[in-house]
C-alpha cells in the first residue's frame, strides 16, 4: 500500500468518525488507567458494567486501597482474570502513591513499571490521556492491519511499530481509535461487513461478505468463505 492509498484510507475513516473515542467509560486519568488494566482479555462492555458501580465508591488510588483487595474483587468479579487484576490494581495504587504522588505519570517507562501495565496499556494511556501519537495493537487492530495490507506483520509489536512508521502524521494521533473501532464493529473476525466498509477498495482480504458495494440480503453467519460457496450453489 503506497502513501496515497494510506492517506486516503485514513481520510475515509476520519470522515466516518471525525472524533473517535474509546469505548471505555472514565472520568480522569486514574480511572482510564485502571479501566485499561481491567480490559486485558475482557470486553470494554464488561469493564464498563463493573466500573459503573466501582467509580462512585472508589476512583482514586487511596480510595481503592481503602476499599481493599477483597471488596475490589467483588466489584470486578464479572471480568475475566479478576483475581489477578485485583491484586495488580492494589499494587498499582500503592506504587502510584509511593512514587508519583497518586498521579498517573506521563512517561512510558514509569507506566510500564506499574503492576499490570504492559506496553499496550501504556500506549493507550499515553495516547488517550496525554495526546501522545502512539498505537496500541490489540486483536482488532492486528486483524485490520493485516487484512488491509496497511501493516502486514506476524506479531502485535511489529504491527505497532510499522503502523507508527507508515501512518501519515496528520492521522497518527487518532489512528489507534479509528483502527480498533473499525475492527470491532465492521472488520469482524468471522463476518466482516464489507458491504458497508468505506475502505474496502484498499483491502487485500479476499473472503469478503459479500463483495464491497453489494447489499446483504439477510444477516450473515458462519465463515465468510463457506457462506460464499453456499451462495454459489
């Protein structure tokens, strides 16, 4: 994919969603950090349901520590890996208070030193909270980057590095949100909705469902290729 195609791809994503926002619900930097930590291997919907009850009770490092690990587990027990996440959030709060005065640091190294925070979480926080043009690659962005040919690589880290290199500067700040939302709601793993995709003409993914520009007669289920073969018969 050349620079003109990449620029047009992002221009179209921007025109569809000019002001992209995270699906996570948060009111401050600390809430964002904890929500992203909780979202690992879990859906944003499940995190939002839990934090809707948690934030009114405890939404600062000290308040979480006052709540305690056992009670924190009760609030987040509907989220995957909640026991490990509760331990990490407690330790994260302790470290924020001890080393950063309870303030979420605007520094990758400091963020990644926090319990439960890896490079992906740090990238999300830096981008969303502090406006740093980073791209955190999850399963949705990985899929879109490879299907479209925007940044075809075999690992998430390599996709992230390539996306940050090839994304035009004017689109880099919001690229993370455009790509993740596109993958979550349109370029789905099993049934990508190619018929309403604004960037289908740039896509290298062959098993489209149905071809770009066509209208689906009925809801599609199952694997795209199998559905296409069934239609041919």
